[in-house]
């Protein structure tokens, strides 16, 4: 909530895995090596994943839109947001920063 800079990673349909863990660790290590202090984490959106794969992109876009609006409302001091989506998480990431807030 009080962060000015953040990196959000969005996993694919299978949830968090070695890829997202490695990416989070690498981002944190890289930031630390150059003295950057920002929030870096993976947003777990598994609870909203529909079992019907034909709905996956729409559900992911809805999650991203809601998250984008929530960030705008609840983190007014946020000055930079870097989003990374792997596989289906790309839909979440894209919509998180695409909808007008």
C-alpha cells in the first residue's frame, strides 16, 4: 500500500511454479544489486481460474481489470508499475494496465 514502485508477476493457468519463483528471485536480486527498493511479487489469481479453458482469457481479463482499478483506488502513491505475465497471465497483466482507471 505504501510502495511507490512495484513489479507484479502473473502466473499462467497452472499457478505459481519454478518459472515464476525464479523470475521473482531474479528481479529481487537485480534490484538489490543496484539499490532499487520496490515491491516484487507474484499475484496468485488461481481462485478465479475457470475450469472451462474457453473462458480463460475472458476471466483473466476481468481479474486484471479489477486489479488495475483496485491499485488505482488503494495505492494512490504508486508511481511505477511493471507487469509481467506468463502464458495466460499475460491476459491479466495486459488488462491490469489497459483499462482506464
